[in-house]
C-alpha cells in the first residue's frame, strides 16, 4: 500500500506539468483523456502526438490553452514520438513530464499521487507499476507472465534497481531528468532504454503501484513478431548497459 503524501501547496501551484499522450490508431478516448487531465489543475498541460494514425485523429479539442497536438507524417515509432515530447518539455521548461497511454488503462487519479511521491522521495524518475498486470487465465498469458518476471529479474540484476515492472508506459520525470534524458535518441520501445539511461546518468529511479484499468477501446499494437523483436531488443539493451558499466 502506498503512503499518503502531500506537496506544499505553493510549490505545487508554481509547477508546470506536461502529460504526454502518444497514440497510434487509438482515438476514441483521446478527447476525454485531455479534458480529464486538464481538470486536474491549472498546472497541467497535455501534448498529444499522433504517430501516423490512419485515418488521422480528429483534432477538435486537442489544441488550445494548455493543450497541444502534433502529428507525425507516418508511423515513426514510440521512440521518436518520445523524443519529440521530451524536447518540447525541455524547451518549454516543464517541471514534471508524465507519459500515459491512449487506451485509458492508466488511472488518471494516480497522477497527483505519483507527483507527490516524486517530491517526497526526491526521485528523478518514477515508474507506475501495475499491480494487476499479470494474468494466469490461459497458457499464453501464463507464458507471458513467466517471461515478464524473468525479464524484470534480469533487468534488476543488471541495473541494480528493484522494479516490479520494466515495460510500463506510465512514467514520470523531474525537470532534471527531462534535461538529461532528452538528449538521447530512443527507439521503438523506449521504456527500458529510458530506465537504463537514467541509471547510467545516476538519476534516482523509483516506482509507484497503480491498478490498471481494463482496456475499453483498441487493441495492443504489439504483434507476435513485434513481441519477439521487443525481447531481443530488451536483452541487447541490457548487454550494452553491462558493457558500458564495465568500461
């Protein structure tokens, strides 16, 4: 159970918080997500990046006061979209950068507690780890759960971190982390790369437990082939981290 925390009110009102929502063909919930994020407070801003959806997103309600929208001309991948968002956050001097997914699975009521936990723990990066992400309902889900646990254990051993999840799309960064992490170029599955880069830069990484919502619209964009590529990429990143650390 997470502890109840509180940020000084004056400090909080001086913050600029950017919530980055990347999307590729997930369109149904985007307007309501933007509206709900902005309703959290005047400190919150949104950046929706459409990674080449076909057809393009309807842009009504995505641009204006405290909300921004950018469309990539084709599917460049989540890594490039993340670079665009981090560059924007750095240039506009945001204090907090938060990434959430466009499918509604990340609970918006966890955003403020994550920010408060970041301040209390003096963390640079916080990962929202899903307490209900593992499933044993079928042979396929059992295999996926076993693989996830092995990948998490391996990544923790290599990095020295103690995270319950390494592939969460819910991640928060401080201004220091934004500045240091925005200069690196990320690839199609950037979550692990961001965390390893944070370790390399001596940033403090922590986690915060959240309960994942059920997916209401869309499907996962990770195919079997993409999953295999993700696993190979994961272990290559860990190997590279080991090599760099030993130099």
